[in-house]
């Protein structure tokens, strides 16, 4: 089968690999219909983080279940599913608390979703069944369903851990696909004012379409001043969807006393002066999204009802054979997010 | 009037000062009936933090309003009040959000509660009226009312920011007066299991009386192992009521994925590796307590109904003339918390 392999920074290629098989009774094999490229893939693509040459890559997909292990009874071959990047078992203390991204029973053995087939561990609870078959849906809806494997759930995690509630004023740091999904999530949770921090016209436009009420193009101290003016003392909640030092620093300063920063941008700087938090009662939450939990509780339903349209973050599409171009488009900021069409729907 | 003055590390003394007067229209003058010594007073008493020699000290009291400024209409001379260490205006973005400890209009001019009289800024909303007069209450109830000026509200803030809810398993770090009040707060919010980290017999006994269900005497990694065993993977909420490096480090490790650490121990080490939080979705909240908010919303009522008895943290009492002994008893750990009787009830 065709699968995407990381060669070296700046280069991925499609190779012919052996089709995966059931290895454990909790596995499922999924035939991939759509996959995509994640902003986090760009770290190793750009050489910012290390990654093993020859590794199969990709962690977002939707597809059809082809085979299941003996311990699987919640899904069966033929089911159309969201394939989360997370692998929640559904019964450990983390999953039960609604944090399946930190499942204590995940084994990390499932990799390589930018491929024709993938093996998924902890499939019984982790996979999210979609009613019907791919052909029942428009391309637009398929795109939105694909975002439920990571980006939409990750944006939702920022809003959920920032504890966005009805009537809140919310600041969203980051206008990448995750930040834009954060705007959708804030609106879905009832925020009445959503301030998107963005200085790219195409992304500003999408943020406004997704529910942003204000755009702030400034950065650093100027951004802080602007938001504090707009909000008369600070926002109720802050979604940190970038992870770099300046963005995190700004995020900690634009909330009112008691505000919570929900962060999903993987932190690039570990050390932080947390007395800044203490002095203003700013909360810091967030981490890896609880993809299956959010999909099953709210997001799948919201997509199927047409309440949210996160698939609009895909601004370019590519076939699997053109995977290098899919990465390059995001690397060069020509695409907000690159869709990868693996098979006909 | 008599007032307590900080002389140098290890020495406080009662001096004769001019009685305070109304300086601003938002001021009230309060005749103090009971005051006490705070664990945070020990920092400068022990010379760990700097403090100006000659400064009037103390920030916890109950007493009778003697005079009010022209902008005050919610209280009047003769009223019996809790005098919080915080000074919430009641109408800024912080106060409205329930974080009056971070009031944007506080001016920090009110100091010196270990005295016969004090001046209190932002008195109209900040002071908390108690029904009746001191003579209407037993000494035990007066002691509990006095804790509403700081320690009980601070313990409650740890539980509130850790988002303790009915049925939760909660770990309380610290067996000082704040930690013990944290146990009370966790129980008041419906926690079903409360693990008190304590290795002092007298404090363990009081923790159990206040509602703790388990005692863990270990520290550091041994404590983490013990709690993870007891909780089968980590607690739902952690109250950090110490502030030192080891305690904060342990607090971040004893929660399950997604748990929130509510901290009120003023952090002695600013820099923290917050990737530890991100990797397990651990939340970090807390700061200065919202004393007036908690007193008015829940704590005064709970004391008056006899639901909680936080006054038991006072294990020794002193007259104002013996203030040096009151500090020494806490410094030498002979008292959990020292009561200061300023006037007859």
C-alpha cells in the first residue's frame, strides 16, 4: 500500500509498504478515505524537532473499518469512522474524567495515517462511528468530519479547558487551523464576544465567518493594551493555540483577574515564571485534546447538524501521491491546512 | 491606641499610636475585638522576606464599625463586621468576576489589624456584616468568624480554584491553618474523599475532625506513589497550601490527567517547568483569595449555621499586650494559629 514516509527535513515521499494487520485484540485496520497535514507535522518537516528518517507519518484521518481484533464489539468492518490521533481506552481514570488524550493505556503503536491503510490501537472506544458511508456526504461535510480527528477537537480543547461559557468574552491567540477551530469552539460554547488575534487577511476573514466579533492584528505589548481596552480590563477566557514564547506571554496578560488560559499549542519554552499567574489569579490549563470525548459528546453532532463548518480550514487539496506539495503548501503558508484525498468517497 | 509594630526579625512590640481617622470617603474605622497571626506574617518575622522596621502589622480581624466615610451606605457605626485582608470595591471587572482579592481599585493603604483600631479602605462592599453583636456569640463562634477575614476564605479559594465538586477525591497539601481550612472547604463543596498530607499528630487529628478521610505522612516521591496507589491513578483536585518547591512539585504529580491544582501558598519559587502540566493536562489555578465574595456567598452562612468550625485552628490565645508570645508560639510550631484578644466581646 501507499504510505507517507519522512525522509529528511523538507522531504516526505510516498512509498510502497506492507499493508498493516491486526496485531492486538484491541486493534482495528482502517482503509483511509481522507487524511491531512497538521501544523505539528511542520515541526519535524522544518527540522525544528527531531524525527526518525523512514518513519510513517500523519495522524488525522477518516475512513472505513476493514478488520477488527477479537476484543472489539462497538464497531465492525464496513463502519465509517473518524480516526482520532488519540487512542482512548474509555475505562482508565483519564478517559473516565474526559481526558482521553492522556489515556493511561495507550501504547503509541499506531502511526502513519497519511496512507491507504492504518492500524489503530484501542479501537473499541477510541474510534468514532459516523452514520452512513462517505458517499452519503458532500465534500464539505467530509472535510468537516476529517477535522474531528484532531484540529477541531484540539480547538475545542482550548475552549473547554479555558472554561468558555455563555456570555463570555474570549481571546483566541493564533490564526492557524487550530486557532480558527478555537473560534468555532468558543462560539459553540456560547461566547458573546470573540477576539481573534490575526494579521493575515485570509485568516481574519475565516475567523469572522466562524464567529469572531473583533480582530486584533497587533502583537506583544501592543496587543495586550488593545485587548485590555476592548474588554475594559481583560477577557474572561484565553485560548492559546500557538505555543511560542511571545504568544504564551501575551495570553497570560490579556485575561481579567481569574481568567483561565486554555493552551493547546505545544509549548516550545518549558520554563515559565508562574508567579505572574498567581499575582492575578490567572489559571493555566490545557494539553493534548480529548478527541474521542469531544467528538462523541458534541462535535460530531454539531457537524452533522450543520452547526459548525470547520472543514473550511482546508484551503487546498492534494492526492496522496502529491503529499510533498501538501506539506510545502502549509510550510510556505499558501494553505491554511492541506487536505489529502487518499481514496474516492 | 495600642498597635503591633514590626521591629526586626524575631521581634514585634505593642506601641502607642495615634488612632486612625477617616481619610477617604470610602473608608471605615473599625474597633478591633479579635485579631490573629497569619502564617504569612512569619515570613518577615523569620527574616525570610523583607519588611520595613516600624511598620504596623496584622491583616485579620473582626470588630465594630466606629465611623464611616461619606460614600458608605451599606454599613454603619455599631455594625459587627468581618474585616477581610482584601479590599474589594465590588464593581470592577475582577470583583464582578468573583476575584475581589485582585480588585483593580484597591489602594493598599489599609494596614495594621493587630491593633485596637484600624482604617479599612473600600469599606462599603469589602467589609462583611455579621448579624448582632460580639456578645451574642460564643468564643468558639467568634473564633470561626475571625477565620473569615483570611484563613478560611484562603482555604476555600484553594478548593474553589481547584474546582472541587461533589464526589471528588481531593488531596490537600499542607497541614497548617490554611491547609486545614482547605479540608473544611473540600468537604463543604461535597468531596467524598479527602487525603490530608500531614505528619504532625495534632494536625492529623484536626484534619480528620474537619473531614479528611485519609492521612498521608510521606513526602516527595514517596507521597506521590502513595497517593497514586490510594486513588488508582490520581486525585480529581489538589489544594496546594504551602508554596515551597517540594510541595508544589508533589501537587503537580498527585492529580489524575485533567486534575486542577488550586494554589494559595504564596510561591517561593517563581520558575516552573510548565511542560509537566501540559503533558498530563494538569491545570494550575489560584492566587489571592476572594475573601468578601466567599464570605457573603457561603462561608458566613456556613459558620452561623454551625456547618463548619474553622475557629478550631486557634490552639492558643494571647492578649494584644502579649503579641510577641503569639508570634513565637507559631514560629516554634507550639500553636497551629495564635488568637489575639484585643477587646472584650
